């Protein structure tokens, strides 16, 4: 059909013209209008397919990531488009991760939370995490330091999404080794599990702990000082219930004599990640005995009564069943024996 062919030609011409307006040589006002228009094309997952079909336009947009006049719009567009796995791959190949890290580490950057969000999105994909670890591993301590300092590093940002980056990279073995290696960067994130000002920060920190707990050889580091993640796993599950002296004998100080106004973490994802980590720490007998000695059970007993989510109640039951069981002297690994039923 001639009309269809003509329409396709006009669309191609419009895309080529739009791509031309994104050139660094274009007048600043026209370039800004073009980028604003492009942002409007990035609002839905379906629209991201348009950029896959027009990679030249997408590449022209990425080249403007360090252009001060349109930088904020470019970050917004890339954040929106990072929902598409194929576009994430293109961004990784074009070293957008390095650009984002540079922006985050610049104490004078105008909107540092934008590159933090983009970096969090890009590292959700295994390829993004692997690229960061392969090319920016030396900057991980700086990123963790910035996450800890927050507005004291750059008053223009909160940096909550850096916790999400650490959650993402610890899904890989290389990331877990980096976070629980020399200096144990994870230790600096542990306190964020109690950060009331941001669900994102709490989820990111708890997720990183949960991921590292899957490496059973790291349990000695994670459950002993100076790291000692156990109080941070149990505190979000602890409520205002008054416990007996017997219940608290051996319990970490942070969990004893909690005030009447103590509330459990309202974020279901935080509670779920804490339960998953606790279950991993039950894998080997020595750590199960440690959880018993440090009185994890009374906290979980009261938490189970409070929790309304059925799936989380089931997770809690699994951990409790393990903790109340008599140990099989012939079995060390959790998979080698069957726990008793949950007490009613």
C-alpha cells in the first residue's frame, strides 16, 4: 500500500530529525525541547520497544548523559527505559554504569539520587552487577561510604538507592565476596536495617545480608563481632511484648527490655528478607545452637502471633521448628533431618 509506505517514510524522517536535534552541536534550547519530547516517549514498558527499534535515537540520548543543559531529563529517560532488559544491555555496553558512578561520587553533582536510581536499576540484571564488579570494584568502598554519609557527602541527595545496589550485587558470588571480604563492607550497611526514614534503604541492607547468608562459609563472620547481624535481623521482627528474664537470658542487649511503643517493621519485604536470612543461618548445627543460645526463639514466638501474612507465618514456622527441635547427632546440615511440628 502506497499510503502505508509513505507513512513509514515520514516516521523514519521524523525519527532522523529528532535524532539530529539530540546532537551536541544543536542549539541548547532545541536540544532541551528534543530531550523533553523523548522523555515523554519513555513512560511505559511498551514504549521502550520503540527505542529498541530505533537504537540510533537511544544512543544519541545516552551521549547526552553528561550534558549539563539536559542531564536531568536524560537520567529520567534512562531510568524509565531501564525496565527493558535489552536496553539495559545496551546501556551496560555503552559504559553508562561508569558514568553513573562518576556522578554519584562527585560531591557537587546537582541531583545525585538520579544516578543512584539508574545504577540500582542497571545492577538488577546480572550483566549490570558483573560489569560494576569487574570495572568499578575499587570504588565499592567509596559507594558504601557515600551511602553511609548521605547528605553529609552531598546535601542534594539522600543516596537511599545505593543500598539497593548492594542488594543487587550480592546476588552474585563476586559481589558477596566483595562485601564480606577484607574490611567487610557489609558491616557498614547493617545499621540501615533500622533506618526508619526509607523503606528502600532498609530493604537494600536487609537484602544484602540475606544474600550473603546463602554463603554458609561466611556465617562465622556474619554472626560474630564485629559484624554480628543477628540483632539487626531480629529487631524488625520484635514487638513491645514483655519477655521473661528466662526468655532474655543470653539475648543480645539491643533486643532486651524493648519499650511499649516498639513496633515491628511495617515493610513486609524487610520482614520477609529477615526471615529468609534466619532460615539460612539455621543450615548448620553450630549456628542453630548459636541462635538458640542467643534466644531468637522468644522473639519469633511472639512475632508469629502478630504476623498476618500467611506466607511469612509459614517462613517463621520453619525457623521455629528448627530451633525447638532436638538435634540429630548424625546430621549437621539442615537438609539431613526433619524438624518437628510448630507448637500451638
